[in-house]
């Protein structure tokens, strides 16, 4: 490092005196970023122009900070490399906003799934309830005829009981679908 401005001090916490003459690999880059940085340096040294990158960087306090970098090779009049100029931007707020946005998108997707499940459950319950009403109605008519003839109507009474239980189940499903809709 041959120059370190106030913005760099603000981003990383190191003073100019603490970094001048040091290699950034020793204090600014976590181990896991070294290969990425070596690739960037190789590109810069191959004279292919500037290089943009996003890296995780260390601060003086030891925390990791995401930064956007633009590095370009500096050459003398003979084309010999004399240094690298680096511009850095702290993108912590942007990264946090993107993570929050992703989290909100996941919550929205989950809410949409729950709404779809509620709509599906409600639709099925209404259709099933219509069928159930027909079964119950026909069963009651058959029970009246059966009882008029004085026959054993236990099977029809069983169907009637099961129809009532099924109606309670449909009611629970409808309550479930309405609860989902009311929470969204």
C-alpha cells in the first residue's frame, strides 16, 4: 500500500500509518479470498485492462465487510507495471438490503403457497359438501321409506351418521381455508 485515503480509513478502520508499506494480503483479505484475488492480479498483470470484483474484506476490528472493487494496472511510459490503483466501495448496506429483499420474497412466496392451499382446500370442501348433501338427502328419503315399511334400517342409519361426521370434517376444512385467507 502506497496510498490510503480517509474513505479507506472509514471503510476498514485502519489508519494510513498502519497500512503504508504493507501488502493487503496480510491485513485486508481473509484466507478464503486469496485465490480470488490472485486471479484478479493475474488478469491485471496480463494487460487485459481493469478488473471489477466483489470481495469479503477484513476490518481492523476483525469483522468481515463486503466491498466492490475496481482495480487497474498503472504503467510507466515504457509499459512497465509500476502499481495497481484500487477503488473500493463498501456495499454492506446493499448486501443487507438484497438479503432482506430475498427474505421478503421468500415470505411472499410462502404466503402465496398458503393462499393457494387455502383456496384449494376451500374449493374441494365446497364441492365435497355438495356431494355430501346429496348423499345425506337421499339417505334420509330412504330412511323414511324404510321406517314406513317397518324394516331394519341400521345400514341407512350408518350412512346418515357417517354423512354427519363427514359434514363436520368439511366444516373443519372450510374453517382452515378461511383461517389461511384471514392471516394473509
